[in-house]
C-alpha cells in the first residue's frame, strides 16, 4: 500500500487490486476500516473524471449537503429525515 499526499482529514492510500472474472474487486481491510464499511455494508460507486470512485452513503450525504449549502439560505436544515411506514422520506 502506498501513501499519497492529501489535505483531507482522512488518510490517502492507494494500492493495486485485481478484478476477478465476474468483475468483482475486494476492498482492502484497511480501507474498509478507515471508511467504516462493515461486512454486508453498502457502498456507492460512481464514475468521475475517468475514475471509479467508491464511497459510503454517509460521505455521499455529506458531499451533497456541502454542495447544497451553496444554494440554501442560512439557517435551513439539511438533515436527512427518516422514512415513514410507506417508505416516503420525512423532512429532517
């Protein structure tokens, strides 16, 4: 595993991993631990700038909130509400 330079709060690591015949990759344990990914946990893959990036739902929400802050009036909550019994999202 190599370390890269980053100004972010989280560590910046890189390593090589292989893609198996069915297209699966194994996320190294150190990466899963640093990101708080538990066995059976879900991650969100996305293509950005010609790269495959994998993130957690929590980090995706934080990123979306940070982006939305540019357009939302100060004092308005960006918390995500829970789901109702019918599966609809309640306001936060």
